[in-house]
C-alpha cells in the first residue's frame, strides 16, 4: 500500500503529564496548505494517537522513544488519511465511531461510543448526536483538556498555514480566536435542524484547555472561549 507522505511538522511537545502535541500541516490542494494537529497520550509504556498525522523519520524515532504505539483513535470523520499507516506499521488497534464514509478504512477494532469503556482511565468521550457523519470529543479529566477535531477549533496563530491560506482564513470564518468550525457546522447540521443543543451538552464538561485537529493549543480559559464561540455561531446568549 502506498501511504500519503509526511508533511512539515514541529517536534513532539509535552503539554501535560503524559500528553504530547505535534503541530503540522496537510496539503488541501495545489495552492493551500493548512494546519493539522496530533495528540499523543502515554499510559505506562503504551501510546494512543489521537487524530494521527504521519511524522518524518526523525519524528517517528522520537515517537518510538516515548513508548509503543498500541492504538489509533479517530475523533472526527474528516481526519483519517494517516490512520492506515499507523495501524499497519505499528500493528495498532483502531478505534473510531462506526458510520463514517469519508475515510472508510481501516477496519474498526473497537467502536467508540459514550457508553463504551475507554482503554485508559481519567477520560470521557462525547459523541455528537444527529450528525450525518460521526464526530466526537475526548475530555482528559486530569489536565482538564478537551480534544476535538473540526467542531471546535482555536487559532492563536496561523502556524503551518501557507500564505494563501493565511490570507483567506479570516474571510472564510477562521479568525484568530476560538470558533465553531463553520464548514463542519454547515456539513453536519441536519436539514431544518440545529446542533446548538449538542454544543450546550458539550459545555457541561469541565475543561480549561483545548486542542483541536487544526489551529493551536489553548492552554487555559477554553471553557469560556468555547461558550463565546457557541454564542456567536448560534446567535444566543
């Protein structure tokens, strides 16, 4: 199998105890390259990759030094291009919500669901209800860190976005702040429906930090920032 290449990325960075972040990029088309993030969770000697992105050889060596990649976890339906590489290369278990059609492989070993046990302690899973494609968020209770994909994003900077992307992002709904992903919301809102209630349900989680699959790490104040983003998106206080 031919896997997509590794795109430019930063070194692996610790952002909490046994929680690591890689900020990188993905090419959308011939003109635009945008940011993309992977979170690595370490439990003893084992690693779980959240929304994986492929690393260059030096990055992969560092990853192996952190521990053994035991599982891959896909939280968002639009993120999965590098999942087969990690599942095949590391013989990793694959966890995702069933029903996604954007990236149909790899085969799911353990389905993600709010009432299903997670393979590590101190975490809670949130699954959006009523969307045409699956989307989830993961709360790490110890560091009070919320991991999302496209539904909630934060842009403290535009690192890893190339110049064309940086120029257009403020004009297409991606300003330098915390947002409900506008393209995700448009694609995921059922006809005649609203996902506001789902975001309000997500806000019942106790979190202070945020890492999405795009943008930058918001180390604190994330709950208030997400609350404001939801109010802007749905026009409600």
